[in-house]
C-alpha cells in the first residue's frame, strides 16, 4: 500500500515493484518474492483496498492470466 500511496491516485504498480521494494539484496533475488507479492495483492483485493487489473480492467483471481497491475480500489 505504501508504494501506491507514493503515486498518483490513478496510478498502478506491478507486483514486481512490491517484490523489489521488499527485497534487500542487490541481485535478482526479488524474483523469488513474486508469488508472495501476487498473493498479497489478492488478499488486498479481498479486503477491498485494491483492484488487480489487466488491460486497465479489474479482474478476478480466477480470470487473471499473465501480467497484472495493482491499483487502489475505485469506489
């Protein structure tokens, strides 16, 4: 959420942004955190805080295939 708060209200982030922010090394070890970042995004969807999108449209976890973006929930 702090990454989204640092950006414009309408901006989105990639799960890799969250993985990189959480990783403390200088190598590509952040890639090991990608699945955890995606799972965290879906938990935030369930709590109503964010939306996961593809091609700018919100998607359900069962519909998401390929790259996703995360944005603040639009009310």
